[in-house]
């Protein structure tokens, strides 16, 4: 058996693994990057980028349907399904190619292809090779989960890893799961002319937990899509179609046939096959090694974890951050240093867009925050764009006035979410935020309105007169 040694061995060459490799190497460690798959990262190959390509096509199609609102007209929309999917794959492959080029730039003796498993706390077996490392980083990512109820459908089932390989748009699609992945793809396919029904056992969409924002999002998205929430669904194959039957908590029931079923019911961490028991790690309830959030060290051993494998913050910028922290600390082992985490931010690219800042209502409710809200259907700029729908809710600390988080379903949420997350991370108070410029007319003025209401409730005033300025009606 070939024996290899290194300072840091990294299992997985996705976003977290590549970031860990860069950080460990910059810290002066000898690094071995181990990858069992084709590489290319989840974001580029099956996640962020191909989904946004499909959403962009759907947005262009939806824009045609709004022409009459602006006094415009054009010929009837024609959707070339095969051409849509070809563009998705062509540009997706270009993004993946860029990642693969960066991997090829890693010296050959610093990367290893094969499936790794633990043989001891600091020893890995990679096929017929043995790797002894001073520290190990687990960055194996996640994989889609298909519940048992849908496995009998065979090749009629799609996941985010297979849906972009469709040669054409399906005639009809059932989407199982109304979380960010499911609801994004559901709306995109619907806008491209596919008959879509979304099923979820819960009552929310897009990861929202604030009941009022969730209701606003359901109302708006439900005008385009058939949403069946609070549902218990069963499935069977009938020839070349899937037959679904369902009941809901409010007493509803139904059944329908679909050409394909997209299962977006979560992505558990890809930890199976690692033989974690041999690493002598304590495991949490989901089978994830127990780790420190500041250092990403698992217990008191020489193993670190990052990215989707940690099942904590499954978004790309967090995976890159965690990979950097884990790689740097693995190089420093056994003397890791904690890093302050970024403010939580999650965005769902539907229309209306969805943003959750600071963990949202679910994470902050127990703190009894001060709350203000703004009806985004009344925003002047949103009305100009014919995108006036949704709700913004801000949460602030009652004692010191700091902004704690927000939930939003509305126009420009991907950008407003960033501004609010920066304010949360900077520890800004709501009155200090009102001293900042708010341009007119922008959707951001709705944030200003919500901040003014919070200041009134908390009896706080801006240091300058900026917060008292009136910008005109419908701002």
C-alpha cells in the first residue's frame, strides 16, 4: 500500500475544500486535497449558477407577460425548451470549467483522486493508498435526499443534480419541497410554460419563518403557482407518468399526474462512507461530528469540518468562510484560533425575492425584539417597476436599539438583504442607520420607513436631521 504524508489532508474539493486548501497552504502547511468526484463545486455544477441561468430565462419570459402593464405589446411568446436547457448547460459548463482550471493549477503531488475513509484519528485510506496527516479537514459537501415515498418513481424523479440535464422542458412538474431550491425552480419552470404544483409538509416558502412575511410570500407566489402546503403526499408510477395523491391539514385532498417529479426535500451532509467511528469523533443527532463554531474543530482531536458537511450554514459564502477558517486552523493544529462569524444572510431568487437576515424570526423570537413592518405593495419605486408586492419586517434589540435581523419578501431583496446584514454585523443601531443616505426613489426607502417606526417605538432619535427628512408620498 502506497503511504503518503502531509500536514493537512482535505476531503472534498468543493467551495469549502478549495478554500481550506488555499488557507492551509498560505499558512505554510503541506496540503493534500482529496476528491472522489468530477469536481467543479456544487455551486457551479448543480446549484447556484445553473439555477440562476434557468431563473434568468424565466424572468425574461415573465417580462413579456408584463408588457401590457406598461402600454406595450409584442407577438405571442414562444418558448424553445431545448434551446433554454442548452443555454443553461453551456454556460454551466463554462463556470465548471473555470473551477476545474483552478484545480489543475494545483501541483499534482498536492491532489489525489479517490474515495477517502478514516482508518484512525489522523489516518485516511484513499482506495489503495494510506494518508497520514497532522490534521484533517472534512469538506465533503451535501447530496440530495429522495424520500422513500418517491423512490419507486425511478427515472421520473429529478433532483437539483439531474434537473439541468433535461433535454427539454417537461409538460408538467410536481415539486416536492417549498424551500429555497424547490420554490426557485418551481417558479422558473412555471414561467417557462410548465404546469407546476408545489407540495410541502410545512406552511411556508423560501425558508421564511415570520408568519406575516411568509403569508405575504405565499399570497404573491401563489398567484403564479399551485401551492399545496401542509400536505401529506403519496406517489406511484403509472406507465410514463407519476400519479400523486395528497391530503392537507385543512382537510383538502386531491390527485394528479405529472410528467416529472422534482424532489427538493433537503440536502443532508455527505458523510456516509467516511467511517467516522474510526476517527473517534463524537457525533450529533444528524450524524455530524460535534464541532466548535468558532474554530470548526471537531471535539479535541485533529479533525476540522467546513461547508455543507457541517450542516450549519449551507450557502456558498459561508462555505468559503468556513473552509478558510478550517484550513488555517488545521495548519495551526493543535493551536486553533476562533474566528467571529458573519451575520447570517440567506436569499431566495423568486419574485418577490426573499431575504432572511440574522437567522430571521425563528432565531430571534425568543429575544422578544422590537418589530416594525412595511407593506412593499405601496413602495413608489416598486409600483413604477410593476413589482409592488410583499412585506418587510425588521427586528431590533429593545435595550440598546441594535438591528438584530430581518425577513423580507419583495423587490430588490437580494440587495437590501446585504445592506441589512452588513448593519447587523457592524452592530448598528436603528437610529444610526437613519443617519445614512437613502436615495429617492428606491425600494431602500422602505427600509428607512421601517427604521423610523422602530425609532419611534424605542424612543430613539438620529444624531442628525437626516432621519426626519420627508421624501414625498409613496416612498
